[in-house]
C-alpha cells in the first residue's frame, strides 16, 4: 500500500474513534432521540438543549462535530437534522441492524482500557468492572435480541412451532433479563426462568421484569452456571453471548442440555472469530477485534465456530447445527430426540 493511502487509512481509524464519542454523547444525552422525533423539521441548538437539559452553546459545538462525522446535518437555516436511516440504526433496538448498544459499549468499555497494559504484562485480568459497564453490556445485547427474532427464528421455524403455551424456557447467564422479557411477549403462555451468577445482574434483571409487569411468568435465579437445575423440563435452553464468558463452557452446556426435555432445544447465539483468513480483514472482523480487546481486559476471549462446536461435542451434545446469520452472528442449535 502506498504511504499516502496507508496514512489516509489510519486517519480514518482515528476519526472513527472520535465519531464513537460523538455518537455516545448524542445517545446518552438524548440528542438523537429528540432529533429523530423532530423529523425533517429538525431543531435549533437552543431547542435541542431545552429538550435535553443541556447547554445550548455546547450543543451547537456537538452538532458541528457530529456534522463533520456525517451523523447529523447542520443546515444553513440553523436547524439540526438526523436522517431516518441513521436514527433507525442508532435508536431502534428491535432491529438486527441496531448499533446504538455496540457504540455505547465501545465507549464505556474503553474507559477501562488503561488497565489493559498491566493485564498484558502480568496475565492477570481486571476482575472488577463498574456498574456502568454492566449497564452498557445490557444495551449491547439488545442487538442480539433483534438478531434472535429477525434472523434466527425464521431460520428455525420448527422451534417457533414448538414454543406453545405451557412451554418452559430457560436463559442461562441471563444478564439483565431483556431477552426473557422479549420472549414472554412474543410467546404468551410460556413460563420463563433466567439463571445468573452475578448478584448485581440478578437485581437488575428482577427490576426489569417487575417494570415489565411480567413477574408472574418470569423468575430470575441466582445460580451456578454449571448446575442450572430444572432437569428435563424446558422446551428451550438458551445461551446468548454467554458461553465464551463462562469459566467452564462445557460443563455449562452439559447442565443446560440436562434441562432440555425430549423434543426440546438448546440454542447458543454468539459472535465468533473468523477461522478463514479471507474473513480476517473485513469490517465485521474489525468490530470483533474491538470486542476482543474488552474480553482480554476481563480475562475472557472470543472463540471460533469450530472451538464452540468442540464444546458441544465434549458436553455430549451430538450433531448440533451451525446457523450463520446475515448480521454476522452465528447460532449453534441442537434438538434432543
């Protein structure tokens, strides 16, 4: 690559870092949400500041920078606008294309990256992550929920047919319980249980379930990831962006599989590292590489599809199906005879 071309490439990467923070501020302060509501009429900096409780002069500077990064348009008429496609990608958590959670997680996670140097020198992970990080993870996984409903379920229609009223559904390492809430609404009459081993996540999940008025159908257990219980009673056991973060993924899979009733399903949805060199230098792999930085900090790691399939084999789960999805996520699906 010519020196000038390589320089432009690396400058673009630096610009992407700054763009992330313009998006982060715009999401957390409600700028994009209010601009999306205003539509093509847009808002002045003063109007946007008034609706978000911020300072007009600083909103104006944010809008200038966001315009430079092609996130909003600051018109000659003094009004700030966001195009509908950008608003959907950043705000609509029901879409598989939702990136708002990923950007929030990237910004929040990077606040801890100073510790990465010591981790790489010593091999000792950073055990403690603040609550803001766990909240960001919950926002991040909203995209996974969209992928599950929009991409995975259409690819496995028999699973949809099998989730009849009365079915029991188990979410292992359920985090804040958002997938359970979405499933309860999508499949009425089902009974759902989330198992989580982090007490703060259990509290957050229970609060989210109560706020959704679904406490009569969703239970959240503080449990052991290698002994989730509920033996042979669940129509579906689900792992969402979870296996690679667990200390013993094989034992966790075996425990989840033991909870599945005859004819039931075990599904693991995750984002896997490329195993083909041709996949390595893609935009999707760039994002995965960024996630891998965060995994390294906390002592976990992303894995390849073949390594995850090996976990299924070692857990005694025969002939799972690998389902690659349009978003770049993949699901490993097994059905008990």
